[in-house]
């Protein structure tokens, strides 16, 4: 393998490793988004029940 190809391979593996580790943690925005989704689903269900 040429030096350039080895460097590209190592860089790609590093990016993949960092991306995998970063995806495990849930951030504040993601938690807030899930809460908003739950609230909207609940409101939708209540509206649906009220209009039946």
C-alpha cells in the first residue's frame, strides 16, 4: 500500500470510530425533541378522542 492510501484508510477508520462513540450519548436537544414528540402525540390523541 502506498503511503497516501494508508493515510486515507487510517483517517477513515478514525472518523468511523469517533462517529460511533459520539452517537451513543444523547444530547439536550435530542431529549427535548423526544419530549416535544411525546407532547404532540398526546395532544393528537386527546383531540382525536374529543372529536369522536
